[in-house]
C-alpha cells in the first residue's frame, strides 16, 4: 500500500487543518498559503494524477468541489476563487497524490497570479 504524505494526512498520521471531509474526499488548508484559505481537496484513494482517476472516483471527487468552494466563500468572503490541479512535475506538481487547489482571491496583490 502506498503511503505518500497526503495518504498520511488523510490517515491522521500527519496533522492538518481540516476544512471538509466525507466518505470520498478530505480537504485541508495548504501548509503554504498562497492566499488566506488556500485549500487542497484530495481523494481518499491514492491516485497519482488526473490520468489515473476512474469515472467513479472523479464523480465522487468533483461533487465535493462546490461544497468546499461554498464553505470557503462563507468563511473568508473572497471576491473570486481559483480552482486548479497540477499534473506532472513540469506542470508544477510536487505531491504525487491527486489534489485540487482552491485559492480564494481578494484582489490585486493578494499573493497569487
Ligand atoms: P502541487 O505543487 O503538487 O500542486 O501542490 C502540493 C501542495 O501541497 C503545495 O501547495 C504544498 O504547500 C502542499 N503541501 C506539501 N506538504 C504539505 C503538508 O505536509 N501539509 C499541508 N497541509 N500541505 C502540504
Ligand atoms: Zn497518497
């Protein structure tokens, strides 16, 4: 069984600031916040990247995205939100357990983009 850093976070072996959790996904604050509320959503099943997601894993995963987005909207009142996913080192992926970044935006000079 693969035990990457995000698998350890899901299992509670590495502490994290939980934002949301259900049967299929775990969402937590990124350790290096590019803006306030920067959150990662990960499937509980270890898949390296978007190419490895089955339709069922993708459906269950994407169902959670608006739920987490709305939780961040309510908590932080951003004026916008970036939703993005890096696949492969060249694309900026540094942790090889599929994840989505949700980056709340507050205006020019908010630290991202
Ligand atoms: P990637 O570069 O793969 O798209 O994103 C990986 C993200 O995981 C980075 O933004 C990085 O800050 C975050 N990260 C890496 N290690 C940890 C950790 O141990 N805890 C948390 N909360 N985030 C992490
Ligand atoms: Zn993993």
